[in-house]
C-alpha cells in the first residue's frame, strides 16, 4: 500500500470521533433500585468530538419527557451532535423515571453524571472546571434542581466518583418546568416525579425559582410565549430569581413556537436560537470565540 495513503488513513482514524459509549452510572446498582431491569439501571452515553476540535468543555444532557419517558432523539442525540461539532464532550443521561421511580432518584442520577464527567476529565481531555448541564422541559426541571441541590463531594468516599463535586459550572434550561404547583406548574411532571398526593413541603422545595442561591451556576434560558404545555412564566420566574441572587443569567424568549422544539431545525422562525446560546457560551468562556 502507498505510504502516503497509509498515513492519510491513519490520520483519518486518529481524527475520527470515538463511537458513543454507554456506561452504567452505578455499576453495583443504583441507590434505591427496585430491580435489575433496564429501567432500574440509569446510564450515561458519552459523545466525543474529534480530537482536533476538543476544547475541554463537557456538558451533561438531560432530555425531557415529563419524568415519564425520555426524548432521546431531538433532546438527546441531536444535542450531543450539536455539542461535539463545537468541540464539546456530551454526556447524555438516561435517568430513572416515574411512576416507577420518584424523587430523589432522577436527581441522584443527574448529580452522579456531573460527578462522573468530572471523574473522567483527565481521560477525556476535559477541564474539570468546565462541566455544564443542559436540560429540556422536565429535564430542565431536573437541571434547575441540580443547580440548587449540590455538594462538593465526599473526600473520604470509597467510590472515587463520589469524591467529585456535583455542582455544574453553567446551566442551560430550555422551556423548563420550574414550578410544581398551579397556575404555572406542569402537573404531569409533578405526578410522575412526586405521585398523586405529594407532601406540600416537598412540592414547595421543588419549585425551583425559590431555591436559587448565590452560587447557583450561571444560566441561559430559552422559552416561547406560544408554549401551551409549560408556560413561559416558568423561565421568567427563574430568571428573576437568578437576578435577585446575583447569578449571571440570560433569558431568550421568542413569541412563536410550540413546546418541545429542541434545536428548532424544523421551525424557521426559531432556528437561530442556538446561535444565541453559542454566543453566550463564548461570552462565558466555555467555548472559544470565532477563529480560536
């Protein structure tokens, strides 16, 4: 074989992104697991960019689905592809779902994924201080919960993953469920996460605009006023809470567009919204600017 051709083939293999890798979040069994079926085994799928594009940022992706299913296509793989095209390593999490699992199981899985991403930073060429999280709809509720309920890890934990912090360095919320009560809450998500008659104190503790604190991570929100499933007030309330707490926040609201648009490739009036997000990520210095 021609030496030049062989060299080109070797370079192409080296530059190709690794195949997505699915890993169990809890190899020895998730806390509170109710069985050993696939739905009892939360996992993360790692999507890596080409090595030449790698910029050190990682993002945990939490698809939506009302805490009852996962929209792993347009709110999972498509998001991972968008991220890897920009040099970001994506961690798409399959968190546990209701009605089989209630709070705090999804939260535990999302927190674990942030810890996991940090634990793999060196192996994957990531900066452990550039691990963000991105959620859609009920996945947005999960992300806003992680953004207020986090810890720095347990230094003496036997499991090295548990030694890592689960605080995201930045957060992205797309048409998120924020309230768990009327008039703006999404009752389907509440029912799947908390059951039919949840403790009012638990409901209040998961109305996440009331949980924002000064060290909640910088946040970007996207919503549409035409959303009839999750009212735009959810994002507005969260943005106001961030402003009050001194948390850097950017709120992008567009008038048209239904719930669940993802990156909005099918909605011409919205398809530039990811450009606004990308500009914000550049401003936050978690993505390099143009030409860098």
